[in-house]
C-alpha cells in the first residue's frame, strides 16, 4: 500500500512538473515573439526616421545651393523670394 501511494505521488509530481515546464516554454516562446515584433517595429521606425531626415537634408542642400546662386545675382528681390521659401520650408 505504501508503495502504491509513493508511485501515485511520483506520477502526479512528474505530471505537474511536466505541466510547469510546458507552461514556462510556452511563455518563453511568447516573450521571444514579442521581443522580435518590438525589434521589427523599432527597426522600421528608425528606417522611416532616417528616410525623413535624408529627404530633409536633400531638400535643405538644394535650397542652400540655390540660395548661394541667388546671392551671386545683383537682384535682391530674388534673394527675398528664396528667403520666403526657406521660412515656409
């Protein structure tokens, strides 16, 4: 009788430990999946920010080049027009 109780306890203990290990593994997979999604989201966000900054740099560079050329001109109204565009930029 004692042996039967010990065998039953051992079986239940193994089953409960297996359930705990299974739950931990499921949670581990969920956490890994969440971390990967967050990483992908942040990477895309950084790519978008880089694209926006690159675009802004290109536009600013073009405006500066145009402004340099306009400043070489004797007509001051052309410079004022460029300055107005720069403020609206």
